[in-house]
């Protein structure tokens, strides 16, 4: 397997999209924003639909390379990439995202970063060899889940929770096909699932018991690799219900 996949920079930046939309709309602020949203979706999906099979990793940008969760994410990503040959997709930043991209890079498979423009510049990690940049979180999130064979959620903060609950809502409402949702790390995720069960399911009944069966919580990398291996290869075409 080729361990030197050539770095492919973002072929179009968020500023390119914005400037082009401003020209097209004559500087009308609302029309420019709508144009930017449309073009980000187009650019993101056109790029990501060519990348399959793949697995998408989510998790905190704050964890350092010596953190146990970083190391676990790296090891899992490396094994998926090396043993299955799947591309690895992340948000392209630091922490868990970096760990996932590093695992792909070291295994010699495509390492994709769907980066986001933030007020405090997010630095693209050095292990990304294909980058797509976004201004809008929702366009980035749709692109991240568009064709992936599995979503793996590692330890994270509000962004990771947002991404997890959005995916759960899509599954619950049938907006996407069945896709494995894996919460990787029992120490981190079990207390969160306990709150969901005791509060939302049992006390307030705002979530059904079946909704908690839409994901698994595990530390078992062998189990995860088998789940990914047998997951249906998706191409995005059945995602518009």
C-alpha cells in the first residue's frame, strides 16, 4: 500500500465562494449568504461522494497527543485504515480529529479533513492529505455523513454532542439510511447514556427506549472493525427521503 499519498490542498476556499457569490448577487447580503450555502453544499458533496468506502471520526479538538483518548482514537483509525483500507474522515482539526487523520496517514490511506472557518483560526492538522473547507457548520456536517460507512464518536464537547444528536435525529426520523453509530469509550459515554436513559426515557419519556438501541457503546476495537467491515457501502443516493 502506498504510504506517501500526495497532499491535495482545498481546491476552493470559503473566501473564493464568498467572493464569487458577492459578484453573482451584486453584494446583496441575504442573497450572498444563500448563494454561499448552496455552493458549500455543492462543493462539499461533489468532493466527498468520490471518497468511499470511508469512516468518519468525531471528537474533541482539545485533547493532546499524550491523552489516552487521543491514543485510542489513533489506534482505532490506524487499524480500520490498515485492515480494511477505508479512507478516514474527520473535521481536520486537532485532538481526536488529528488522531484519526494520523492513523489514516500512517496506514497509507486517504486522510480527509473537512475543516471549518472559525473566529479563532482552526489549524488544519498535518496528517490531512485532502481538505475541504467550510464556513457553515450544517453544510460541513451533511458532507461528513453523506457517504460514510460508519460514524465513530470519541470523547468530545458540545460540538461532538451536536453532531451525535443530529445523527440520532436523522436516524429516528428516517432521513438517512441505517448506518452504524459507535460511541467509542465506555468511561466517557456510559455516564452520558445513563442520563439519557434515566431522564429522557424513564422520567420525562421524551425519547423512546428503542432510540437508545440505535448506537453501541464499546471499547472493543475488534468489534468495531467487524461492524465497519459488514456495514453497507453507501453512495449517498439513497439519503434523500
